[in-house]
C-alpha cells in the first residue's frame, strides 16, 4: 500500500494526447458540462444518462426517492438488463451488431469460442427457459458457482431476463463458504461446472457443490456445465447437465418487464465481522451507472476489443466484464486461467492474438509482471492497446509508471478507477480524454458523484485534506441494502455520519482536487485486490480444535498489497510446530478458501491485550510488519512486555 508521505511527493503528470482527446466519447467540453450539471443537480444528470444509455419499457415518474439511507432510483420505470445487453443490439439502428462478437473466450488450455450477439441472445433465452422449467420464478435466487466460461455470463443474463436475482460465488471459495452464502440467500438452484482449468490442470467444482448442498436444504436443483469432462457424481432428481437441458430449450423468451428497483443480484463481500455481507443491487440504477461509466471511462468504440482480467465472481467482473460492456454492444474478452500459464507471457500473447485495445487489470498483477521481467511483454506486439485501467487496490506510482511505459508504450492513458462492491460501478476515475493523470491518483469523482473527505471529527473538508472517504449524495448504482440485514446496512455505511455513506477507505485530496486513495482503514484486508475480513479468518482459525485464540492482521506485501499474518495461541494440549502451521493453513482453506490462507502463522502463549481486554491490533500489526521484535515460527512468542509498554496507547 503506498504510504501517504511518498504519494504527496509525487509530482509527475501526464496529458492525454491530442489525438486521444479528439476522438474521446467524453471530451473536455462534454466532461466539463457534465461535471457542472452533476455538481449542481445530480438527479438531473443521472436522468439524462439513464435516457441516453438505457432503453426503458416504461418511463419513471420520479428520478430519485431518497429516504436516508434508502434510495429508489427511476421510480415506476420498467426495464430489463438482458434486453439492454442483447435484444437492443439485434434490432433498430444497431441491428448490424447481431453478427458482432459479444464474447471472445479463451480457455487456459488454448481452446477458444467466439459468441456473437445473436448467438448469445439465443443461448440466454434458452437458459432462461431452462430456469423456468426448473420452477424458477421472478424473485427466486439462483446461485452461480462456476469457472470463467461463457456459460457463466449466459446464466447471469438468463437470470436477469426472468427477474431471478443471481448470487455468484467465486470459484475459489470453499464448500463451507459456498454453503453459507447459499443459505443466506436461500437459493433454490445452483449452476456449476464439473470443474475448470487453472495452473495447467483441471480442478473440481462439482464436489464442492455436493458438499455445500448437503448443508443447504433450500437447493432443489443443480445444473452442471461439462467443462473438463472429469468424473462427477450426478444425484438423480437433483443434478442435471447443462447441455442436455439446453438441447431441448426454446430460443423464444421475451424479457420480463421489471421494476427499476427489482433485485438484480446479491454479491457477498467481507466486512468487519465473521459473516460476509450480501450486497444487494437492483435493476435500473445499476444498469444506468455501469453502462454510463463504461462508455465514458473506457471510451468504448464499436471496433474495440476490451479485456478486463477480473474473475466474474467479483464485482469488477459483474460490472465490467459482463454488464457494462454488453450494455454498450462491446466485444468483451474472457480468459479462463492463470496469467502465467503455460508461460509468463500468456496475457501479453492474448493481447497480441486478439488485438486487445482496452485492458483493465489490478495492481497486484502489474507488480507480479514487473517482477517476472520486461522481456515477456516486450516479446509481443502490444501496439493494439490504446487505453489501460487499474482497479481493486491503490496502485503505487512505480507500478503505474511501469504499466504506462512497458505495457502502454507511453501512448495509452491509464484510468485508475476507485469503487467498491457496494458502489456497483466506478466512482472516482480519470475521464481519459479530458484530464491529466498523476501516477497513484484516481483523479476526480465521476460527474454526478459527490465524494468528499471527512476528518476524524466528522467534519467535511475542502481543498487539500486527508481523512475518511465519504459519499454525500446517493448515486444510481449504490447498494440498496445488505440481504436480510437492515440494521447492519444502516450501521456499517450510514452510522458514522448523518445521511453520508462511509466507504471504509482513507484518502487524501491534493491542491488541484485530485483524490489519492490510501486503502482500508477498518479491519478489512485487501489481498491481491480481494477483500478479506480479519474476523473471518479469525473465526475460521478458532473453529479448529487446536486453537484457543487467534488474531489476524495484514502486513504490507510488495506483490499482493497485503499479506495475512495470524497470531495464534494454541490449546494447552497442542504442540506448536510446523505441522500445526500446515494444519491451520489447510483448515482456513477448507473454511473459506485458498485466498484467505495466512502467509504467516505465529504462535504465542497469550495475545497481547489492553486492560479492558481488547486485543492490541496496532501492536500486532507493527510486530507483523517487522517494526518490532520478530520471533521464530515454532516457538511460543511472548508479547506481554511489549503489551505493557503500549498499554496506555491502545486502551
Ligand atoms: C480498494 C473492487 C485504491 C478500496 C472494485 C475499496 C481501491 C476496495 C481502488 C473495494 C483504487 C478499489 N485505488 N483502492 N483504484 N479500487 N480499491 O469491493 O480499499 O472488491 O474499498 O471492489 O478496494 O473492493 P471491492
């Protein structure tokens, strides 16, 4: 994570080329008009965007109904997300797009599929009919637990076509985590695959679903895509093959005319407690937000090949692999596997092979490639690229400069986009033809977005300032709640300041009004751009029979941004040794998934606590970062002296 001292010394600034600015979807003039309108009248601005970028079956009677913290956008309007992503590219002035590639997909082994808008439309209608035939009705939840295959996008769009909210669970989560999420959403149907490819081998997913569904009685049906053709058990009366169902399904399925506030999807994300939150997004506002930001920030043109490397299991994949691009009739590239398989140049070879012109990835990946060496990108022709993006974590200026120089050939603007699962779409970002970029800054809020920085006391700041990042006006893509938990929704996001959304990030604004995001200031870690709650890992650890108590903190890591360090006090009957380290890492993987596995586990007799019994997290963070004593993994460390020294400070 970049520290604020070095960020504030950053003086480099890059102008977009005159050529880029001239052809930009939003040039300097439009952007400045929109900024003014969005500043003065955000609802008017968003209503204009909703008219321009989304097709509606019925207009709204009111743009925004705001009863803090509950917002309704485009009240009374009716639309359908799959209609906007598919049907409108097959008829009217854009009918020529029917034979345009909607999805270009490449599997890790090198197999490929190109799916046109007309073909995608057919498959989506077929699967929507499959869902209906399995008893899925408007409002029923469908869980998608899949590898990065086109069937995932097809299933999402099919859900939106009939108004069944989807809940996608990233394929790296364990059976335990999957079951928790299925139960929380009470999903009736799960779509999965036999497996997928990663790191040169097939992994299994169906067995995870079997284990999860054993604990999730709400699930009636499991639909399985054959991807790897490995052996799987199919339970009769419950499990059905995707290809068999699709073979018999009709391609005729009119889109449901859904209320703008109809639930579109739930996506679970980590918070500061052990239980993940089901973030709820709805139809019209979300679509308006992602369609508009995609068009403006990624400057999409009909001949672009756009590639966002995120897995669809995360919000970036929802908004900017599937919905934003398809709503704009773009060609979106999907890649199934690991970035370095079969070699460290796989990504660059994909850019060259498919002529990718817009590329959106995460700082962790960029830092990994810096370490692998410039020769890999340099061995490929990357001249098709014209725009680069970054998301998920703060990008340190050095990584930005490398991205600019080695990948962008110094000619591509970089859009560093700040947003969250909760915001639905991008909130702070350069408009690439209209603003000078500075390495490490997400620049300014998107027009119509009212972001500010509040100080420790909760006062709004102006001009140059540092503090907590907040949003002071509702926006169309904002979360509408936490699934089944109004109280937590109010407390987490709206409890700190009146009528103001608290993002949980620290930020700084410089003299020219540019935002520099520092990262999470709560007990959420950002590991390789993925959010993981310290409490989640702690509850996984203490659920092991070996552990009496555990505290988890993040420490800065050059590649992943944050590394997970667990301080564990073992039960008296357990020996603290390397075997226990291995056992606990495996246990966390089983409880949550490999993404939450601690990098380091340190054993201690007792966790350092204040007089009032609070774990001294700041002390542990310092110890984990090596700012204080460091011990040997297999001996029990004693922090009591350090704790005494610090006591007054943390109590
Ligand atoms: C962090 C991912 C700095 C931030 C879209 C936020 C960023 C969390 C940036 C949300 C950025 C995201 N610069 N930090 N450009 N983008 N973050 O929900 O801490 O997976 O709160 O959404 O990622 O993570 P989430």
